[in-house]
């Protein structure tokens, strides 16, 4: 049976060519994937499923090719050494097919997560600067509704901006997570359990979340920019009170989190979030005039020269830093306790916002070509840095299964660096603040002494005497070391 090492989640939509997926299995093997997780959620929408017990998942699977299509995919996966993960929510006939094909894992099984939170949420909160709580909280209070109504679309900065730019209602997660608390959460997880974030924790993508988390590091600047934009852009409203102050903040956060974004995606996303919030509109009682007024305001911003003059610089700055922080977060997710799960396409830059975005087309051929070039020795470009990191981290998991099934040992490295050992042969270090260089050093255990090689950069280090934390982190602020 294939050892559970890394899961790749495919959300199968109405337009999914299940037969064509069989041709993508070789790429997933090269990437380092051990198991596929198949979801028929998007197909369920096509057959009119609404969730809960009323979902006709058998009909949904029929849209995707029925028993024969699933059997062919499962058999092809098994032929490539890839197992399948199935859910109790799937029809019994689907479960039976997958069990018959072998190499399957039942989900949910032992889940590697703290109660109420997935590891992705912990990793995101780790990168949020607690110093941003005061200026962002003050901004949120300024944008309170004048009529005393409850909060509208978006969420207070207590969620680090992660949910507030992309979802509705309040994110009750802590604003920030200190490194010791992150270590404590990791210590509670079973090393061989699935890293399964809740559906709410899964959105937005890690790349969008990293951008929004960076706003906590520049809270005063961001709050000042929002205040200026609210004044400068007041004339773009086509209807009084649309958007509300907090809905306007939602628009700005969405733009900076997912820039560049097409008008169709932006419009669909805003309407979905406004309805989910249930304050100025709702799925049951949609106020289409209000929705379209908010969308019209957002689209007008994209063509408004005075706004774009300042915003474009903001977007570029946030995207640059967000990309570095997203790589650090990805490295932690792939190496902390638990078996990581990747959503299709997330091995490269992914600016998905909500569930509907997941049905984007994955550029399979481009990814396969890029991975082949990396495996042949090509240097990773900026655009392929994430793909390179995922490939190297999963390759290390395959090469050192005992390390990732073994102990998780925190390494004290100051407030701005998260470092830990997996077993005796893997050492991970990531700077969680842009301003941190590692100059404070770290307290390596005696067992870490010796020669190490960075699986990302190829650099070699002799620890602890001939390599400082700063030199190990390097200019990228991250390291994935394997004992030489």
C-alpha cells in the first residue's frame, strides 16, 4: 500500500475531464504526491445539490463519468503508485470502488489539527505582526455603521485581515500566533495524520492570505491609505450607502490581496461575500441594486487614475513581500507534523478567493514543463519558486520518512524565526517577520551538530561552529536542511 506522504486535492467540477486526469498522474508522481483526494462538490452543484442529507452525490459522480470513469481513474492512479483518499460523505458505491482498487485511505481518519483550527490557520497567524492590532483595530472602529447595525461583509482585524478580505462574518482566530504557541500546537498533532483545514480555513489561498497578513506589519500605513482613498473615491458611488464603510474596506482588501484581478472574478466574489454576510443583502433576500452598486464602485476604482496612481505601488509592494511570506508559510506547512494536503494548482502562485474560484483551470501542461525543467537542473525563476519549494520539500519527505514520522523538536531562535527539527535528519528555519535576519542566533541542541545541506539552495553548512542562523536563513529567510 502506498505510504501516505502528501495529498493532492482535486475538486471535480462540471467541466472536469476525468479521463484527461489520468494523463496528469505522471506529473503528480514527479511532484511528490502519494495520494489523490477527490471531491464531487462542484458537480453536486450542477445536479442541484444543496448540501447536507439532501445531496445526491451518486448523481454528482454520474456527471463525472460514473462508476466506469472512477474505476479507470483509480486503476490508473494505482498503476502510478498513487493512492486515493475517500470520504464517508461519498456514496457507498464510490467508497466500494475505491476500496476495491486498493491503496485507499478513509477520510476523515486521524486528523492532525488542534481542536477548532487547522494547521494552515496557525501558519498564517504566525506571520501576522501583533503590532498591527492597534492601528487596524482603530480603523475598523472608525468604519462602524452609523446606525448601530451589526458588522457587515468583512471581519474585524482580529482575523489579521485573512477573512476580512475574502469572506463574511467574524473570524474568531487570534490576531497573531507567537512562535512558542505555534510549536505547542504542532506538538499536539499526530505526525502521520492528515493536515485537514476546515473549509472556512481553506479560503482564501495561502498566497492571498500572505499578502493580507503583511498588512499587519504596516498597519499605520495601510490605515492611512484607506482613509485617503475613502475621501478621494467618494465621488465614484452610484448609490448612497453603497458600499458601506466596511464594505468599502472589503473592496480595497480584495483588490490588494488578489491583484491583478479580472472584473468578472471581482464582481462575482463581491456579490458572494456580501450575500454570505447577510447584512445588506442575503441569498434568501438579495438586494441586487445594492450589490450592483458595490460592484460598480469597485469596477470604477480600477479605471480611476487618482486611485490607481497610489494603489498600484501598494499592490506591487504587498505582492512582493507577500510572495516571500507565502513561500515561508508553504515550507512550514510541508514540514510541520501531519501529512500535507495541496489543492490543485496551489503548487504555484494561486490568488483564489473563495470556493467558486477553485474551479479555475489548472495549467497542467505549463506546470509539467516547468517541473521537468527544474528536475533537469534549471534554476528556479521567481515565477516557479513555489513549485521548486514544493517539489524539494516533498522529495525530502519521500527520502526521509522516518524523520517526518518522528519527533518534532522546537529550536529557540527568537521571536521572529520559527525553527525546528524533524527527527534527527531534517532542520527547518523560517523568518516570520520581514525585518528579521537571524542575527540573534539560535540555541541548537547538541544533536544538531554536524554537516547539513540546504535542499532549496544547495548551500552546505557546518553547524553550529561554522554557520550562523543568519547565514543559514540567507536572503530568502528560509532554509530546509538535510543532514549530509
